[in-house]
């Protein structure tokens, strides 16, 4: 359950501004209640073999890819975010998180099922990862409604991410 959300990504080479094709993009996020598949209290759950709200897509010749998901919830002590990693061959080029404007998250937090979450929602500025790792540069700013002007119909978010294909991520998770 949750608000439908289409995430459109464009990956470009920071050195040439050319699109990066054939990049594997991996995203994962919590559900509207703040839970991840396969994880409970920060530890793997052996009985949960689920892979909900996790996915991998390849960029096309224009450096584009997209994911159909839901708008993520939140958990303490984190703000609303989506995890992202980008891979080329066996190398991890980028590890990061995508964030959303406080105004948008506040609006969504008032709707079902997000308004059933008992966990206090952290703002972007309260989240140490957002503050310490250039969170403002990772806010998905181009967001529109899917159909008409009703937010309840779902959202489409677009972001361009510049990567250096010659550098490996310092925060890679293997």
C-alpha cells in the first residue's frame, strides 16, 4: 500500500555530460510504514525472503531508466529517502540516497496509509546523513502528478545524476 510513484532517472558522465548507457541501477526503500523487506530492527529476517520495494534496471542509450514503486515512508531516525547504487561491470560507481522536499513529504504524510505510521517523521535537516552527505543535491525536485492535478493519483519524479564512470563509490555496499 502507498501512493504510486514513478521514479525516472537519467545518468550522465560528469566529465562529458554524455548519457551513461548500460549502467545497472539498484534501488531499495521502506514501505509506507517504514519497513524494509528482509530486515527487522536493523537485522536480516531469515524467515522473510521478500524483496518488495527493491529493484534493478539498466540505463538505455540515453542514460535513462525508470522504476514503478510507491512513495517511501520513514523510520526513526531517518528522513524519507530511497537508496540507490549504480554499477558498471563489477564496479560500484555511486552509492547514495534520493530525498524529497519537506513540503511534499508533509503533504503525503497526512494521507493514508502514511498517516497510520506511529514513528515520528524526521525532517531532512534533522537527518544526519542528509546534512553530512550533500542531501540537498539529491532532492528529487521535478515531481508532478501522474494524471490530472490530484496527488492521490500518484506522482512522477525525475532526477539527473552525474557520475564519473572512472571513479568507484567510496560508500559501496557489496
